[in-house]
């Protein structure tokens, strides 16, 4: 009986050790993980410094997108907010630029307020795809506060003809 109890105890301990290893491995592979700016890969930091010299990194997250490591960076440069998606090798994929309220195209404001009539526009970011040094605007991300005091982010086409929540856009992308 002692032998059986000992064997069961060892089996249970081995199972717990294995479970702990699996949980740790799973934690490492989580989609989003905060990264201190001083722990970013050199290639990522070099890309940020090359594009935005003297920028202040306010947030960094490591993500897995399409089985690739991508860093989601938020920063301030010359008083303006930016967000960047950068591959581990330093390749810049996307840059989002904060647009001052006075510079937001009227078509964008009209489209958002048309769909959400009593909303307040809190922030507008111009989203640009990056190829080499070329930036091409692809849409706007607009953060609004609805009449019900809910904060949501909507994606607006460059011409203002399409206004979708991120969930709607993601669902459409899967089709």
C-alpha cells in the first residue's frame, strides 16, 4: 500500500511540474506582453530612433501576428502622439499619426457623427502602411465617446464613406 501511495504521490508531483511548465510556456506565448522600452531589441530601437529622433516611448508590447513577433510601440515626438508596428528585425509595418482636431478632414467628422450623432470625437489617428521609407494612408482610427458615455474606436475609410467598429472590420476581413 505504501508503494502505491508513494507512486501516486510521485505521479501527482510529476503532473504538477508538467502543468507548471505548460502554463509558463503558454504565458510566454501570450498575444500581448508589455515590454520595458530599455528591453526592446536593438533593431526595433534603431528603427524608432531613425524615424523619430528624440522620441519618448510611452508604451511597448510584444505581439504575435501571423506567426511573427511584432512590437506595438506608442510614443511622443515633438508633442504629437504616434503608434508603430515594427517587426523584430526592425522593419516598420505601420505608423499611426495623431491628427489635431482642426486638421481632421470634414468628411471624417461628418461620417462619424452621422453614424454616432451624439458622440464626441476624442482622438483621430491617421493609419499609414509603410514600405521602406514610403508611408501610404489607408484609413483613420477614431476614438469616440458615445451619448451613453461608452468609449469606442471606429475605423473610417479615407473618403469617410465607411465607418466600422474594429470588431466589424475584423469580421469583414475574415470573409
